C-alpha cells in the first residue's frame, strides 16, 4: 500500500515568545538538535513514505519558510491554507487532494509538525503497525502511554484488541482534572491523544461524509485545488478531527506508541524534552531552562522551575506556573 | 571652621555583577538618576565644603575613572592607594596629608562613595550638626534610625546627649542576628552605623596615635605623600576605623541622621532604593528589580523577590536570598 505523509504545519502559536512569533512559529524553530521541528517531522515521515510522498499543509504566509526548510518538497505537495482552520478541514482537504490525484486507496500518515518524538526508530515501528491497521479500514490514532497524570492532553480509553497491538477505542476523554488524570494513569488502559493518525484516504473521506457532511460538501467545492480562495476555505467548519470524526466513528482504533513523545506545548515542556541553548551557570537552582540566542552567559541563582529565554529582542523570566499565560501576553506584546 | 570632604572610593566590590566588575565597581555606576554614585556623593560633600576641598581616596587603577567622573577635582586631592587597605589607613592617610598641608585644625567630613542618601538637603542638615560637634573635639559618626531589623549593618547604641542632637556612644554592636536586631529596633536607642564621619583632622590623628600606634607610625613614614609606594602602603595595618579607633575612643559621638540612607549593598538593596532601568512588563510578580542596559524588553511572570539584570555580557536572574552569594560567584566568573 502506498503511503503519504501529511504534516500539519499551520500553527500560529506564540507560546514560545520571545523566540517564536506569529512570523516564526514553533514548527520552524530549531529547538532541538538535528533541524527545525518541521524538518525533524518531515524526516520521520519520509523514512516511511519517501520524500516525494510528503505533503505539508500550512498557512499561505508560511510558504517561503516551508520551502526554505524543506527544499526537496514537491511544490504540488504544499497545501496553503488562506486562513487558519482546525484539523478536520486541514486533514479533509489533504485527503480530498490525494483522492483527486487517484490515491484514494493509499494510506495517509498524519502528524503535527511541532512535536517531539524519540527515538525515530520506534516511531517507525509504531507507524508501521498503525499503517497495517489502516490497511484493514481502521481510523487509527497513536496513543502515548502516560508517564504522569498530565492534565494538558486528551485521553483515549482503549477497547478490545482488534489486531495484534491495535485496540478499539472505548472512548475519547477531554483534558481531565488532576484527580481524574491520576485515575487514568493508575488504570493503565488510557493513552494520551497525540494527534498522530493513520488511515486510508477513502476511509477518512467516507467518515467525513458521514459525520461532517458540511465539511464533506465544502471539500467537494474546493475540488482538489491546492491554493483555494479565502472565501471558499473560510466556509469550512472549524472543528478538530478528534471531535468531528474520531469520537463518532465506529472504526476508530488506537495503537499504543513505543516512542517517547511530547507536544512541547510551552517552555517547561521544552525543558522536559531536553531543549536548552547557550552557556549557563546555575546555583541553588533546579529545573531551570536557559535558552539564549545572543551568545551571552546566563546566571540563575536560587530559583527553581523557571524558564529564562534571551533573544536579541527581549528577555523572558517565567515561573512554570505561568507558562499557559504567555500566549496571551505575547499576543499583547507583538 | 574649614571643612574638607573626604570620599572613600576604593571599593572593588562586585556584588553588582554583571553590571559592576573589578574594572568598574559600584561607585562608578550610574545606578540612580543624576549621576554615578561617586558623582552624587561628591555633590553632597561639595555643597558643604566647596569643590576645591573635596578629596577622593581610591585605588590607583581607578585614577582615570575618578578624573573622568569628577573633572573638577583638584589633582592634589586625589589620593591613590597602591593596594587596597581598610578604612582606618584610608582615613588616616587623608588626615595626615591634610595635616601636612597645614589643615590640622580643619574638619573632615568622611563618606563612602557608593551609598544612597535622600534627600540631599537633610544630609546637609545632619552633616552641619555633626561638624558642629566635631568642632568641639568629638569623633562623630552619623547614625541612621533603623526602619527594619536589618542584620547587614553594625549598630550604635546611643549614650547621653552631649550637645543638642548629639549623643555619646554607649557601645558599637557588630552585625546582629534577627532576634537581636528586632530588640534594637524596638528599643529605639540604636542606630545603623553608616560609616559617615565628622571630626577635626588633629583629633582623628590623635586618636589613631593613641589606639593604632602602628598605623600612626606608618602614616608618618608616608610623610604626606599622595602617591606612596606599594611597599610602604601595604605595611599599614588593614583595619576599619570603627574597630581600630571609634570603639576605643572616649570622645566618640553619634548624630542621628534626618536623611534616608542605604548602603545599597546588593541588588535587592538597589531595588529598595528605587534603582531600575529598561522597559519591563511584570505579571503575577512582586518586588522585582529589572535592570537592562541593552535596550531590550524584559518580561517577568510569576516570580517575586528577584533581580533580573541584563547587560551586553550576561544575564543574571537571582532570588533575593542569594544576593550575598553573588560576590563569590562573580569573582569566579571574572
């Protein structure tokens, strides 16, 4: 079965201010060794589907950034959203384009462009299993075995085993409170919903037709166009594929991931994934992220659970507890 | 009575790293509006004794810095220590030089170069009172009425009133622990020892001869020279004038200060004195000092009682509780 890798790279998130901005969101940053988040994601998918089958969906304003970071990307495989929508239109559009090109019976491996995944070899193993399940007609999501009672992710409760290593989905759970998350962790039957999917092009389009008829209709009107007008695109319903399709589908499945994963949703998350830069001296300090792009020494004394980020434009000193407020503040500052 | 203002500007302190360094200690920094610490001190003294009677004692390596900051300073009145000694040799030397120039019966008003004093008018009032007492042959120190049980200063217990507003010294107390400091504060008869003095040149020389004969002998060998060799100068006993002279003198007196004062001993102390620089945004933060010399925005979120200092060379983020450790760290880093 032919496989296409579809990278969702439309995020405009600025939770990494002052490093990230609307003009340079997280997926284009080199937070980790080996390339930008987008490049690392593209490499992981290309290992499974080949570079010529890698497709990127992003905002039209990020066209040049993507082509600079992925010079090998086939221009046909760059889908430019004229406005930001949610994941269901993004994925549905990519599926519709592939279908129009005669790849209805191929598989799509869909991944966000800005997640941390380690090691790549285990991603390949899990994805191979997921693609095998997709071949059988299942809509597969990868489930991350939780190692903490995180409240920032949705959870998936697994059902019975459908294929070796592939489970039905008993239910999708919204982001829980801490107590509930603790129970999920103890139970052992719950996974974090990582937003990484595998399915046949025809299956996801059929599920959209069934559960999101409005989106299905809208996609037909786009007609496989890779640069649709803002009028048509903005009419697509802004909904996540999880809520719009997966929660309603009878053929949803989950494959537990053998890789370690983080969505690196904020600076403390970046620290946990090993992100750091610049020369730093710490004293009486624990769990400190230092990220300095200016080449200056950073000294932190007597502070724990903080992020210190220095760029040519600004210095951010932030307690972990405020990480979720940064987006709002950075919107105000930009 | 003629008055000479003697500024002790030999500090090599680096508790203001990364802003201050051995090459640019605190007294030469423009922490406050209106000039550098040295310039502000010189202005306060000049108001009482005239610019031509201002004398500066500093390290030989700071010669150019002093002359650049005080271009009006008479070169004869710049005493250059070839090595750092404590305050007794510094003050004794200045007194010996003045005595050699025929000013034995003049008064000396002695002040450290790096303290914060506000308002200048009240300094003038207190100093005038102190000089009046000095004229009567007393060795006068200015006592700061404590407004908190600070443990970082020595205390003076006042004795009986000798002249209006001038008290004998019952005892000098070393830096106390917090409980003792609390008692001193409650008692009301204690003052912080600010290290600002007034006395007749002849009186301090007589007291040195009596209580520090070794220093007295060493000063005679310098013979009024304003640039002594390192051999002779380094033989002077390194002792504070408080311990070496004031604690033993029978004619010590204290004048309670009507001005507000801080030695600005560290970054939190600077914050209390109103020091700040650069554009800053705070959220969920209290008691934060931001000092940025680079023109960049500083954002602090969710942290209190911290100092954030950004220079072209380094970024310091420090909890108040670590302020006293900074000196050691900066010595290591330089």
